[in-house]
């Protein structure tokens, strides 16, 4: 009898987690639809390729962005691994992400498996220049729901780095400016909703970005601390006429060395589909 009761209790718990996960997914989908529903006030304005720093012009040419019509939306699924603590174990992660170009924004939802039957869900976003991070145990018990200027800046920098998945957006003069640095790097500036951030793109021998670096806010016991951050791009493939990376790694630099915390591997990427999965 006790065994049956335990089995029923377990089944009920699993069903409840499934319901809450579905609710979390619906909330993320609604945020993505809101992202795509926004319309720009200013008319389209494309950067003149002749004014771009040489390594940027070369990259955007190789990526197919110079000759492509502006891409306004993207959606992707990814797998990979994630470390909730920088000195902790790597855990499997599954995620979806939705990107908009007019104006630039994103919504990401990831689920990290901590143990059999136990996962942490996180939602990160930048909409209209405003960021927000929400973390929930089993997609239900909210353990963090953070907003504010530091989150705004951190989310915008993430967005700037991940516009390599929507490369024509890096030519939008309403939001992006490129500043020369040297023969193999350039600074990018992203402006959305009155907020502005920068990151440096470092290009490899093949002309494609291999690293993106920035000073970015990292949460340290509830306080934002500016910390050197690196995003690495690899496994470039053509999707719908443009080249994008299928592997991304993010890390913080602490005590003079990189501490990776996220390794994403794309499984699916689609452009021009402003609909949630």
C-alpha cells in the first residue's frame, strides 16, 4: 500500500513539474511575440560598407551580410553544458533563443539538469534595452528575478555578441556603430532604448570573429562587479545564405585566467520565422 502511495506521489510530482515547465515555456513564448511585435520609430538606415573598419567589412562580406536583405528575426535551439558555479561540475543544458533585429532584442530560456528529476530553468532577456534574469527551480520556485541598470548593460552586451547569429543587424546604423582598433579587431557599440554598451570583436586568420570581449557585470553575492568577459565563436556554417557560428563558449577572466561557464552547441537555427517553437 505504501509503495502504491509513493508511486502515485512521485507521478503527481512529475506531472506538476511538467505543468510548470509548460507554463514557463508559454511565458517565454509570450515575451518573444512581444519582442517581434515592436516597431521601429526611425526609418531603416544601413551602414555604408565603405565606412566600416577593414576587419569588420571583411567579416560581414564573408558572412554574406553585405549582400543580404536585412534579417528581422531568428529562433534557435541548442544543447551543450553549463556550470552553475565557476568551480563546479559541468551540467547538461537545453535551451531556446529568440532574436529580433528591429529593434535588437532577445529572449532565452535554458534548463540545466542538476540531477535525475531535478532541473533549474533560467530566462534571460533584453527588450527595448531593458534586461531581466529569472531563475526558477523545477521551472516553479523562483529563486532570482533580477532587473536594474547593471542587468540592462549585461544583457545588451550578451545581445551584441550574439548578433553574429543575425549578422545583418550589425549593419543597422540606428543601433550599431563600429570603431577602428587594429588590423584584426574593432569595437562595436550597440544602442537600444537610450542605453549603450560596447564590446570588442577579435577576428581570426579566416576573417571571422573568434573572440568577443568586454567588461561586463558579473553577479558576486548579489552585487554587480565589472569583470573581463569573453565569448568564443567556432564551427561557422551557412544558414539561409549567411554564415553563423554553431558553437559558442562564454567565460569570465578571474585571477588572470579564463573560467568558462557556458558551452552552447546549436542544433537548429532559422531566420525570418517570428514564431516561438
